[in-house]
C-alpha cells in the first residue's frame, strides 16, 4: 500500500475489493449506484465500480477529505462484507475524471477473463492491483 489516507492532503485514491452480501440483487445495485453518484458529485469524487460473481471492486478518487468520509461509510455498509483495501494513497491526476461512478459488471466485461488472458499475476499483490486498475480503465461504456 502506498500510504494511509489520513496523511494525505489534496487528491487521493482508494481501491478495495469486497464480497456482496448474500441476496444482493439488480435493484440493490441500482440503489447503490444512484446514491453513490449523488454523494460522489457533492464530494467531488469520481471512480469506477465493478461487480462480478458476488465481488465488488471499486476505485475512488478525489479530495482526500471527501474520500475519507466515503471510506468510513463503506466500512459500515452492510451490503458488502470482507472489505479488503488493495491500495490507497496520493494521486497526481484522476483516472476517471468524467465518471461520478462508472459501473461495469460481468455482462459488460469480465475481470476474471481479463486476468486469464493477460500476463498480470493474481498472486503478486502489486501485479494484482495493477491488473484490477488496468481492467477498470479498459472497460468501454
């Protein structure tokens, strides 16, 4: 991990993976997206959420203060469990500047298939994190 968000002023990012709670359905996902997009706009955050096979992968970026606020909400959110921070830290420029919350799922593109066809490792943490970010950036919407 790059650094803790508490130490950052200015632009920051947060990448995590979590498991969706059992029974989460398409309507629940739409509610998550709607509230995330409203909240992110008000806090100046952008990012990407990918949902596949019961897992969430999310990249959030923006002002560190707003990011810390959202991270606290995510950690308390019962719609997912086993939240694992993959990476976080200071950011020089946004990767998803035009997206209050871009969304993709297995129907649009599969992260697991992307890894299977790439040279990225899922064993080495740095390669795994880089692969997740590269996948998210490659998904066309």
